């Protein structure tokens, strides 16, 4: 078992989640049940899956939760691009969040490779 609160990917993904909530609070009200909801749910699932996976007894199980985490990351990447296409976010916001997300993806992938 791993102590998820000590994992840098968990810490960063919590901060990223807060950034997504802040960003989506500025989306149009008509998106409350659309992109806003989708982005928030996917961002919450990143630290949540890291935490849940860390409680598993085997590295194989934890690795599976990290795969789900990566899936959520790519889901967010797509949704951010759609938000940009719809002019809900600026190029600057997209670039900053994409950089943060890429860092989380790389850290998660590297950590996952150590669990084998």
C-alpha cells in the first residue's frame, strides 16, 4: 500500500482539479450540465483514482487505477480543446492547463511503470 497523500501526482492533481473548478465557474450557464460537469467530474476522478488505487494490496491493482487516471487525463485534454474551440477559454488558459496536465500524465506514466 502507498500513502497517497505523500504522492506528488496526487498533490498536483488536487491542485489541477481546483484550477478546473475555477476555470469552469466562468463557463456559460448553459454549459452547467455539459462541459462544466464533464470537466469537473473527470478532474475529480484523477486524484480520486490515485487515492483509491493506493489502497489496493497489489501493484497490479494500483496500476489499473493509474490507467483509469490516465484515461481521465486524456478525456480532460479533449474537453479543454473543445472548450477552446467554443471560445470558453483563451489560448493562454489552454496552454497553461495543457502543460499542467502533461506533467500529471508523465508523472503518472512513470510511476505506473515502477509498479510492475
